[in-house]
C-alpha cells in the first residue's frame, strides 16, 4: 500500500550476498504460476489498482514494452500468484536493469493486491525471485528501485538483506549529481523514520 501523504522520492537498494535470503512459502490457498496469455490484463489491473501507474492503459503499455517484448525472459523470470479460484493476486519479476550503465539483474514490479497484503505473499515472491536468480546462474549483485511511498515494501526488502544504495549517482538515474545526493539523504531519513512508526503501530495493534 502506497503512503502518498509523504513526499515522493526515488531510491535504490542493493544486495551483494545474493546466496543468503530467507526461505518463505506461500500461505495455503495460493499458488505460483508462470505467465499465460491474458495475464497481462490481470497484471495491469494489479499495478493500476495499487497506484503504481496513473492509468490502466499506462500499465498495459508498460507490460507490452517491458515484458511482452521479451517473451522468453517473461516465461522464465516473471512470477504470478493465483488464489484458489484462479485470480491473479500478486506478481514480481527478476528483470534486466541498466541504471548503472550496464545490464544487471533487478527485482522488478513487486505487487500484491491490497486485500491480500500482510499474508506473507510478498516475502514468498521474493524468495521465489531469488531462487530463479540463483537457478539461472546469477550471483554477486542484485538491485531494485523503489520510492518513499513504498516504505512497508522497503521494510521487507531490508529483511532480505537489501541495503540502501548510498553511492554515486547511477549513470541512468534521472537527476544530477547534487540533486541525487540531497534526495537520497532526505529519502532514507524519511523512510527509516516511517518504518519505525510502522513497526511501532503494528506492535501496538497486537
């Protein structure tokens, strides 16, 4: 769930010890499946419903441009989760990224329908993505991009060993060097503060 009450700033996270990650499975009633024709519509509705795109058509275009343009990778590296009656409720992918001026593997477009959040599905998806990463022979480095609005998801990424990227501006990041340094400091101060509040509120609710 996005928290759009706070300023929006983009961030990167990275993980070097890619062989170390938690082993989570899906809760009862949910199943991992590979892409099948038509899943692009469910994916687009998922991402638009989560507020990750401004329109359904934008989400559809993203899937067309990023995933359907590489059908072999789509089948191997994009994971969907179905509920017990066959509805797509979540998705994530291991995809190529070039923010650093060369092709690297990234965790990409992780999303879980709001009504199924908090059940452990996102954690199971990340475990599956790392299994695919290792199974395809990748090692040493993986990264992701996120945003301040997604601090609950960032909290999960931290639990998988991802660290805030605090280095120099990546070659293909949309800001200049000074702006990037200023924004990453502001963003991570905000994110870590909101995560502490988020964890405190969960503890108080128990």
